[in-house]
C-alpha cells in the first residue's frame, strides 16, 4: 500500500472520525483508518478461502513520519491483528530517530473524536533499516522453506471397517489395542462419514477432494483420470517423497490386476507398490516390480505383506519428509480367511449382535452364521491392529514418531446384518460411519474426541492444512485442520450422502441397496430413494436407527428443512439426481422393510 505516504488526503467519512485534531492529523489518521479497513478485508478473504490457519501476514512500514506515529487508529483492531496475523505490529521509523534494535514506547493514535496523543501507548519495534527488520525476525520465519523439516504423513486406511467395531463401542467384541493406543495418543473423530459408502467412489474422493460427478468415479471399477490433482501430487510438489502401497481400486476390472507404468496414472506417487487380487487374503494377492512390471506373488497374509513394504519405506526415507498411503484390504470379505491365530481369539457363540440386527433367514441357524461372519471380521481387525502396532513401533525406533502425522480410517463400513442388510451402499450408520484417528504429537490433543461432522471429502483439504500446505482451490471439501488441532472453528451443518450407481456392484442392478441421495446432520439421517422418500432417523434419540420417522406428521417441517440441505448439496456436487420428483413420492422400500 502507498498510504499514508504523501500526499495524505483522507475521505470525508474518515476525517470526521478525528474532528478534534488538526487538519493534517485528521487526514493522516483518516488514511490509516481506511488502510486498516483494507487489512480487515484481507483477513476476511483469507478466512473465506480457508487459508487463515496457514498464512502469516505481517504489517509493517518502510519508514515513518517525523512524529513516529504508526500505531493503529483503532487499537482494538491492531490487538486483533497481533493475535491473528503476526507476532507484533512493527513500525519502521526514519533512520535519524534513535538507536537501532531497541524497543521504544511510541504514542498511540487517538481514539475517534479525540486528539489526545498521550491517551494510550503501544510498544512497537523500531529498527533503522529493512536489514535490521529482517534480522529481528525469528529464524524460522526467514530461513528458506527447505531447511524447516515438514511433518511426515502416514495415511493408513482399511476397507470396510465400520466405526461401531472400534474399541470401546457397545456390542463390539473386536480386540484392537494398538488402535486404542492411537486414540489415546491422538484425536478421534466420532462423526466421520463416508459420503458415498462404496470402494472406488470413496477412494476417488479421498484421493482428489472432489465429488463423484466431477471425477467421473460414480461406481466401482472406473478409471481415475490422469489429470486429477491427487493428494499424492500435492505432497510431491511440496518436496515430499510420496508412496502408495496396497489396494488401488481406481481402475476398470480389466486393469485391476494390471501394471501401471510410471507417469501421470500413478497420481503423483513416486514409490508405487499397488497390490491386486486382494479379496483373498492369503497366498493369492500379487504386486509388481515398480520399474519392470514383473509380477511378484509372495506367500502370506496380504495385510502383513503390504505392511512389510511400508516399514521399508519408512526406514529408507527417514532423512527426508515423506507421505505414505497404505491401503489394506481387510476386513473386506472374504471374512473367513483371517489369520488362524486371530480367529481363535473369538468364540462365535459368545459374540454380541447389534440391537438392529433383524430376524435372519433360517432363524437360529442364520444367527449362528452371522456370528461366524463376525468372527472373521473381528479377526481381520485384530490382525490389522497388529500391523498398526508394527508401524508405530518403526516410527518410534527410527525417531520419526514426533514429526509424523498418523491417520487411520476406512473407506466405508459394513452392515453385517443390521437392518437386515449386508455390505454397504446404504445411509445407515453401520455403512457410512467410519473410524478416523489422527495423531501428530504436540499438535493434535491426546485422548480427545471431536464430534463435528467430518466427511470423506474433507480429508484431503484437512490433511493439507494440518501439514501446513496450501489447500488446492479445486477441493470441494472443507479444511477442518483446526479441529484436528483441538481448536474451535467452523463446523459443517451437514454431510451429503449418496448411492449413485450399482452397475458394477455384486449382482449389478439387482443389488438390494437402493440408489438414493440424502443428508447426515449432527442429529438426523435423511434419505430419498429414486422412487420416493425413504428414511428419517433421529440419531440422538434412536442411535440404532430402529424407528423410521419418514411418515411422522410432526416431522413435516424438519423434512422440508432437510430437503433444502439436500438440494443445496446436489447443486454443489453437480449431481443430476431428479430429487424434486422423487421426494414427492413415498418409496416402496417402506412397505418392503416393515
């Protein structure tokens, strides 16, 4: 800004604020007040762009007037600026004004309507040159960015691990002491929602921060376009060594077992060790030599084999910042092929069923079959928990734990008999609510929970924010890294839910999960299927979603409000679902499920 350099001419509305001052002072102080308003606009712009948390703004001047009066005309705003935009308000004064490198008590500008130059005072830094100003700054702010060690990121995600099967949850028998440790040492999001609880669409949202109709990944087994700006690409551009290990699931069926050559299709991941045929967990999965494409098929449990490679990556890159995504396939089916020693930990007959598990086909035999399924599901979780323990141990052994962000989550959950369903693709909690644990020692508060809504679409921008990287403008989600740090801040009112297509589901169009759009708020779950209004649950009063309120006349106003939220989300997501038509009907699903 050139203000308040001469000629100093303030507008009438600013001069009138200082009516008791001389004409020259009215102009000078008025210009400073106008300039302060522009700083306020800049602050607001940073907040609206989600960049306030990772931008430091310094306010200084190249020199001062002879009277050395460069404090703010409104002291309460400069106090706010000190808190949010910098560590001090610096006034660089003329070279003939006192000793350099010292602090001097400068006269504050008068409050509006006053001209008492001594009414208030502020300590400002006085330096005689730009060089001394730079020398007065903390070293960490003026050193080249490459000299400051960036935090590593270990992003671990499994497939089909529901939140209600985490340690401490009711009706849960899964043993996972290392995940419990991660929760004690970090922050747990208790309302992490998979917007689209299906493998490929959710993975594309995690990878790109964009909606399914924006990326084209509206169902499983579709190819993610090379031109998408992935999370790996962003970290690589910021000087990270990037790696991806495990299940990919962002290619068509005929490429799922194929080799992806080095280039844009690897989405910015420099160390690329994708595994294929991962649903069979023992002695069946294979990976590739990343350079030649030679197929490699070692023996063992694929969760362990993937982790072995991850441990090598962590050790090999300890002297540089790195970002690693480790994608385990379990506890996705096949359930029964979990490691035998883990299966032995669970007696099927003793396993609890959730209250919303409805009468099963075959009666008692059906319940026994479900408990055997739970045995395998829990055994896979315990097996992966042991792998998480190995990862945490390697970080400790290599001295990287304190500078590594560790995340554990999943792409979606698993119904496992709740509401009479198996699998996913549904708006129920068992399907769309996932674990999300994050640990960054000294940054994320230990042993805390965050109850704000946090969706798959928010993961990308939030991890960029937590790592101190700029959030790319293409991200459709919100940067909620302030919540990861334990700070108060904006919280989403709702999360968009969807099931767009099922041509590539098991059974194709005959898959029992209906196509729908809906919304999850802090209290309610609401969904409209293609053929009409489907479900409304009060998750506060009815945590197992056993009482559908969709036909309750007392909820008509609530339903209209939720319709408005869904319509807003459809526009943001560029989603062509015929919502206006569908919401005016009553879904046939209501008759089928009563």
